[in-house]
């Protein structure tokens, strides 16, 4: 239910003394908390969900499919989330942090008005995220946040003309969270500047970046600033590799000692577009920088030497050049994601640093102003379009069972239309994303596999799937058909966003333990269909 963090009696008294249009001086009256998960989650939709392909610009549309290789990274768009709004004002997502079963998302209002929000998502079931709590800020925009040890650390910008509870526009906030809820009041600390733009935790401090006329400040555990360093036009800060990196829109990246802010080094860059979102990320001995028009830079640490610049792969017609910029970068498990504004989200595989593989662009609608990847979760912020939540199907997630022989499988290197003839038997393994699959003979696949458009198991065909399998798109006329005397045998997990056709004489079999199937589309089941084995039918579609 919705509640204000202030007593009802005090609220009535305060409002009785206020003039029309004024905002309360008490800080907590300007924050509205909701823990009504059912109501909050009504903004989450299955519209457009399902298997997402990665478009490689090297293979433009019109190219014959036989020349397009199968993808290497199965991806699912599991949810689309409309942005929150307050008093008719639509907010946009600015930042995401992930920890365990929860995601934390910050929002602000584009333009001169100060409104914002923080939402907590339960992602324990990656196919069905839920919003468990929300804080609406009536006098502040929330620009960034990070989670550590039961607390959120928040970078915000307040309207000091409407909120007398703060001494500066730039603010560093903290709040306790547990089990998907806010469990304390918000505590605030002043920091010089018009807006706090980013925040990161070091080993012993919290580093907060304040914007155009601001500084970087080191706060202790009691939110007292112990050190500060003036840097113009600060956009982002990131701690890692025993150093603190601070990105300025004028001059590049400052590499700093995280204890005293003494300079370690400098990475020079050309001036960036004013007042634009940028982020930093780190890997082992690596720094990733969103560089606006220049794409993303990868630098070696601690030297700061450039390893490679990854340019924005496409420049769509009809999109303003200033909207084709790398706003954010995110790195995890050898994958680098770039949020490129009107040019979408691109992805690169950094498994081999001497030969970085540009995989392509995610087939998602809308522009992208922020991206966050961690483990098998991927969040993309699309401005006024809200959030897109994706799941990465990784090979390492695949279980094994002796009922399906994975001993002789090889890596698939063919095109994205897989055809197994009636006199053919093949066994593949790894991770692959296909457009269409047609099975007349015997196919074994061990690992992670997705099929975007159609999968057909012909009469007498056998498809054995060991691992994680995903099919189709929601309400987009995609179908998986198991025909007469055909068998689909599964060990692991299967999610079907399209329709499942079980024709007369078809068999769907689950082997081993711990199996699950989630079907969001329709199931058409004819006579003499066999469904057997131990499995969890999460949506109850196979009854």
C-alpha cells in the first residue's frame, strides 16, 4: 500500500499551514513510498518479449540466409516496463545496480523539473521480475545509485527552491533496504554543486561526483566528507583495481588514489557534449569508458594506455547525430555492452583481448541511454520508453543427464537456419541462436539454444535438448510444432514465448529430474499426444 513517511496527524497540520503550490519543508513529506507490489508490477508487460536476435551490420538485410552464421549468444527479452510517473510527469530510468535476487533502478525527470524515483525489482525468477517497492521524490531527480551490504548509496539533484530540507542542490543519500523493501528513512548529505551525477563505493569510503561546477568527494561511514577534489564537469566515477576513476566531460579520465584523491594518472580525451549521461566500468586491469560520439574506449590499468576504441556500429537514417552516442558501458563475464542512444545497444566479446569480436546490435526497439549486465541479467533503459529486461542463456547454465548423450557433440558453425534431413543425425553443443530449425532426422543439442521464428520436428524426427532452450516471440505468429510420431526430449529448462503445436501422435518427454517448462503462448494439443516425465509446468499450459 502507498504511504508517506510522515505521520497522518502531522501531515494534516503541515498542509493546513502551507500555501497552495508550496512543498513541505520536512524532507520525508517530499518522498512517497509504495510497497504494493501488485499495483507497481502492473507496468510490467510481456508485449514484444521472446527471443532477441543480434544483428550483425556485416550481414545487412537482404543477404541470403545461408550466408548469415548462427548467433553465439542466446538472449531473451523477458519484460518491458513502462516508466513510472508522478502528477502526470513521466520519469526516465537513469541507472541500475544488481545484487543477488534484486535490481535497484533510479529515475529522474528530463529537463529543468526535479522529480525522481527509486524502484526495487525482485529478479529471483528471471522470467517474471516483479517491482516490490518504490520511492517517488517530489523535489529531486535521482541520477545514480549503487548497493552494498544492505544499503543503497544514491547521487541526487534537489530543487532547493522547493525543498528547504537540504543545503545544496547536489546531494548524497543513503537508505537501508532488505527483502525488496526500504527499511529506513533517507539520510542526506550536502555536496557542493548543482547535481550529484554518480556514486561508487571504495574499500573504505563512498565517492560521489558532483556535476558541472562540482567536485569528487570521499565520504566516511557516517556520511562525513573527508577528502575532496575539484574537477570540472564530472560525469562518472568508478572504483576498482585499487584506484578511483573519474570521468570529466572536459579533459577525460582522472585516475586517483581512493584514500586521498592524489593523482595516479590521466587519460586525455576531447571535450564531450555538455550535460550528457556517461558511465565507467572496470574489469581486471581494464577500464571501460563511454565516450559519446567516439563510442567506447578500453584502457589498460594502471597505465591508462589505450587498448582499443570500439566505434558505434551503425548510424541509422533519420536519427540526429547527437543522439548517436555511447551513453553508457557495462562489462561482465567477457561481454561489453554499449548503450548507443538512437543506434541501440551493441555487444562485443572480449574473451580474447587481442582479437575483440564485435557481435552486433541487439534487436530491441527504442533508443538506449543506459545498460547494465551482471551474470545472466541485462537491463536496458530506453528513456521515456522505460526499461527492457533481458536474460542471457549461457552455456555454463546447462545441466546434464545421462539420458541424453552429450559425449560426441561438436560446436555448431553453420548458418542460422538449421536443417536436419530425415536420414541425418547430428550432435552439437555450446551456445547458439537460430532463426529457424527443421528436424527430419535426429538432433542432439547440449548447452544453450534459442530459436526465434519456427521449429518443426517432422514425422519420425527426434530432437533431444539438454540444457536451456528458448523459443519464439510473444503474440508474433511463431510456432513450435511436434508432428506425428515425432519426439522432443528435454532435460533442463525450456521457455516458449510462441505457440506449441502438439499434433496427433506427438511426444513431449522430460528425462531426469529438475526440469521446467514455461509456455507464454498458446498450446494446441490434438489426439493421441504423449506428455511424460518429471517436470514443472510453470504456467499450467500442458494440462
